[in-house]
C-alpha cells in the first residue's frame, strides 16, 4: 500500500496519509475523484490546490 506525504506551498509537511481518499478528506478538498491525487504524485499536475503530493 502506498503512503502519501503532503506539503503546502512553503514546502512544510502537512501530513502523511495511507490512501488517496484519506488525502482528499484530510485536506478537505472538494474533489471527489482520486485520479487527481495519482496524477499529482506522478508529476503530471505540479500542485493540487497549493499542496504538493509525493509518494513515500
């Protein structure tokens, strides 16, 4: 299972999450699809609402 690390716009770690759905709920993003989290991790999308998401 992948773990996701989320950074804010100043590259400060916001949190660590287990699943894509946890990332969306933890950041309170109004996005329903978890595909955006995967695209952000791959580098297709640089930042998601100012948050940078990487896999650990």
